[in-house]
């Protein structure tokens, strides 16, 4: 009798574990996947981060090459405390035209800040169902070359030294 009770108890326990695993599988499988943000909305948001010098948030949404470009931009903007307030912009995106190509998208934009109206091209890359800002191809090549990166760092260091004198 004890043997039979143990067998039924073990089978019951196995069935409970199986149903619990199936329930967990269904819960994780039915998670809502956030839709991909429109390219235009992503560009507007990215530009807002740049306008307020939030380079960390911009870097969270950038490719490796763009992160390097942002680091250099950050060095330039934050040379001294005085430039901090004067470097804030108010940019308005007037027009966005995007040309998608597989996982990459090129967006030609007309923008306006407190100084001028200008055209700019953004390079987006889709990764894991979200957009990342990519550095322009000509700049991406520079940031991939360690020697050129050392030269750029040296120029920034020289500019900083002259500015402090």
C-alpha cells in the first residue's frame, strides 16, 4: 500500500511540475513585444538628447562607432563649465525622408535651431527590434582606426591646453 501511495504521489508531483512549467512557458511566450519606433520619432528623440547634452542617453541608443563620435563631441562640449549652458540647443525637425535598406536606414532631414536652418543626414541601424543611431560612414571609418583616434584625442588635448592658458 505504501509503495502504491508513493508511486501515485510521485506521479502527481511530476504532473504538477509539468503543468507549472507549461504555464510559465505560456506566460513568457505571450509577452507583448514593443513595436519598433518610427524612424522619424527616433530621430526627434535622439536630437532632443543631443540638444540637452545627454550624451549618456544618446550613447545607450547608438552603435559602437557613434558612441566614439559622441565621446569626442562630449569632450568638445564639456571643455569648461562656461560652455555647458551655451551649448544647449533647441532643434526642431522640419522634415524627415527615410530610405530603408534592410537593417539600415538613411534619413535626410531638414532641421532648424536658434541659429539656422540646415540639412543633415542620419544613419540608423535596426538591432533587436529597435533603432540605433550610427555614425556617418566616413566618420565610422575614422573611429575604427586606432591611429586616427589617437590623433583626434591629441588634437582635443592640445585645444584644451590652449583654452586653459
